[in-house]
């Protein structure tokens, strides 16, 4: 019953998206509103995430994701934290490297219109509202690629560690990788078929990590100020 409900919910959501495109002709002009991939406004959003860590293969790193509701000083968000250990698991000669933790959104199911993907083709940037500890995190994007293990990655650069900030990355700046290594030929992200987005810590530096994420969305603006200016201009034109 739950799976059937999810199928119809996704189908209705896709129908609404296609209807907006048809009515507003969104594909013919640059969208000014952000397109949220995921917003962590309630604890149920934890069910949409998949946690990955070497402890699942016998390693000694630890990781957890917890939800935190909105307060007077912070937006609602998830907190991804734990500790990295490069110690190899005993009696596992097949494992030569350890020391990673990551999470991503879970794979989508199907709809009446076929497989569900995020279509961010009209947008130039991926944006995240985060509070980072300054460690070497990477943003990971997976698409409906010919090579299922391909991941497009970009470093998550924090300008103000310990404070909330919006990190914006051009989709064209992501690098195609396979098992963490850049591969050739490089190819652009299939922006009309995004399967998942997430954050990983793969620098293999032992110690604690802690990063909070409030929302992830596609946008056509390099900064919050640019988006606010565009909204103000549209309001003045009405």
C-alpha cells in the first residue's frame, strides 16, 4: 500500500510539473524561482536519504544523520556528523582502503510518465544552504549515465565555517568521476536526468566531522543577493 501511494504521489507531482511547463512556457524563458531538490523542513525527509560509511563493510568510521527543527537562530536542517578512521577491518584482505562517509538522496521510483528524475535543464547552478566545519567535503551528483558508477563531483568550498551560508556551484564545473577518480572523456551532466544528490567526505583524514544542510536546490543566480534583486525587479514590473 505504501509503495502504491508513493507511485501515485510521484505521478501527481510529475503531472503538476509538466502542466506548469505547458502553461507557463517555463522551458522558453529562464526560471527565476529556485527548484528545490530537497528541503529538510521536517523529520520525514530523513527517509529520503541513504547513509554510506565504511563501518558498513567492517571499518571503524562512524556517521549519522539527524534532523533538527527550526529555531529562532537556525533553519530546519539535517546534521551529518561522525568520525573518520582509516583503520582497516581485520580479516578482510579484500579491503585495502578505508576512511569515508557520505549520504545521498535515495533513488526515485517510477511514475505514470516513466522513471522519475529531477529535470534541472533550465538552471545553471546547484545551491546548498549549509553550516560546515570546514573539512574537505564533496558534492556528489548521480545521473542516468551509461556507466552506473559514474558520479559528478565538486568540492564544497565553505567561506564561513561554523556559520550558515549558501554554497553555489555551476553545473558545468562538476567533474565526472568513477570510484573517486576523474575519468575521460569528461562529459556534461545530464541535467534532465538527475537521480541523486549528496555530500561525501573522502579525504581520509582521521577525526571528527560535522556539517549541517538546510536545503539543496537548482537556481539561475550566483548568490542569494542576486536572487533577491531579481525578485524585487519582478515585483516592480507587476
